[in-house]
C-alpha cells in the first residue's frame, strides 16, 4: 500500500476502505508517514469530503491510536458532555456538579483554551493548588467516591489527533466537518463514557459561524456516535453573544458558583438545565425531560450541586474555601467601567471581539506557551435585547495593565445599538438525537 496512491484516490473523490484509513493513521502516528503527504491528504479531504462510513472509520482509527480509557469500574451509566467552545462558556463547572448531584457519575476530561475561547482546565486552575492531572486510578476512584471529576486529557489519549490537528492548524485544513467531527468524537469516545451530549455552538463567538453548519457538524457527530454504539445527542446553542456575564478565568468560576447558589445569569442556567435534562435521560435516571429538569433545579435549591463542586475541588487538592467564599479570588489592579456612547436597544454583541479583548488583557493564550492571568477579564452589564442610556455602564474590564484607547474602541465597536426594541435571543435553538 502506497500513501501517494491513497492521496490520488481521495483527490479523485473515491472512497477509502477501512484497511486504507487504518493504515494512514497507524503510519502517521508512528512517524513513518511524512507531514507533507498527510497535508496533501487532508487538503484532498477538505475539497472532496468523506462519507459517513469513512468518517466513522477515521474516528475509530484515531480513537485507537493511543490509550482508550476503561471506565467500566465506575458504577452507573457515564454521560460525557462536550462543548464546541465559545466566549464565557463555563457550562462544565455548573452542569457537572448538578448532574452528579442527581446521582449520575460525571467523569470528564477537558482541555485548555487557545485564542479567544477559555479552557475549563484554565478556569479550574484559578483555584489555588487544584490538581487537574490525576492518574487513571485516582480519577476512577474519585468518581466512584464523590460522583464527579474534571481533569486534563492523558498525553496518550488520541495521539493521532494531536499530530493531525497541529498540522491542520498550519495548512488551512481545519474547516472540514468530517475532520472536525472525527477530532472531537475520537477524544470523547477514547475517554470511555457510555453516552455523549454535544453542545454545538454557532455564531460570532463560536467556531461554526452559521446554524446550518453547526447542525451539519452535530448530525455528523451523532452518526459517528451511533455507528460506534454510543447514545449521542446534541444541542444547538447560540453564541452570537457571550454565555453568561463573565469572560475570564476566575470571573467565570465565580459566576459558576453564583449560578449553583441560585443567583447566576438566566442564559447560563437555562443551557445547563436543558443539557442536563438530556444527560439524566441518557443515564436512565428518568425517562421524562420535565422530571429531569425538576431534579436539576432541586440540586440548586437544596445546595447539593454547590456541595459537589466543593467536594471535587477538595478531592483534587484545591482550596475549597474559594467555593464557599469566592471573595478570596485574587482581584486585579484596576476595574474600569465602560460607558455607552448611545441610547437605545442592544441589537448585536460581538462575542469574538470581547473574547479577543480578554485574551489581550492576559486572560487567554495566543500561543500555547503563554501564561494566563487568572484575575483579568470582562463583566457584562448589558446584553442583546437590553435597553441602555448614553453614559450608562455597558461592562466592566478587570485589568492589571490598564485599558488603552485601542482596546476601548474594540469594546465599543462590539456593541450595535439601535432605536427599535430588540428581542432577547433563544439560548438553545434545537436538540438533535
């Protein structure tokens, strides 16, 4: 078998066999297939695509390129949740404790942020001393003991995807739905859960810019999951503005704590209740979405969800007093309030722009080696559909380096204010399964 023949075959729109796809992934993982040849194949896939069977085979081959976590010793049905990422997305920090408090084990592996989207691990590491890299044995024991663990992915989990993604990033071959879907699903499937809930975001602050593209990606991932015998569902959620009000690591942890205490923003709570309801049904805790929602709401009322978060932080060596007393989080040198220069209704709020501003303040990474400043970020006071008067505060910027004219102008340009009344957007447009 010659790789050049397989590149030619895919370039001509022909279907690759299971044997051929497994050969490609095995050789590339071993390092015997050159980057320039893999780049040519990836570009061919971008142009002509993969069919559903090819995409499922590719996912399976990538999944088995390294460790596959065995979670069978964790009691109960394990449901994993994956978000395609967005500005202010702290869902896992709210949803995980709520679902765990309902008796469903949450064994979650998360990643770090790069660019304008923050990573769950970075947010957790704003809590002093927390350890997000547990051994597999400690990970499983923690989930069996307290029902919840959120940790970093093993270095040996899906090594083919790590190599391929790095190559795609520098060869303009990232935006391909079969490649995106196989990348996401190979990691989710290798992480060992019995069922998967996908939160596929679209809009200005998301990777998928249109609802149509998000739906196509969701349907592709669901097809992969079902072909590999996993109950897979997806929510399509709007990321044309940030989720919640907080953007930035410790700010988002504090907002997650507020939400678990019943005082969080409505859009974040609604997303967690909707997604969590499907997770409880997937875990067979109930067969009714309405009953599942009531169970999740009860975890906030009776404080069992916030206690789960506290237990998790404590189990992973973190200072859990930050959960009970969020005022302990380090404050920045300055909090700068930005005022509106217009009166009217907010029609649009560019999440991507605000995410980039937060990154420039030090709250995100432009390069993988960049260090995070956990204390910086943005707190929104006005969002789409809100009325604002000239001189009223739109948001506040938490900064250790001040707010220069360039960043101020970027912030103001992210708001579109009109005279006509504007409806608040739905947070979840559709659920697919």
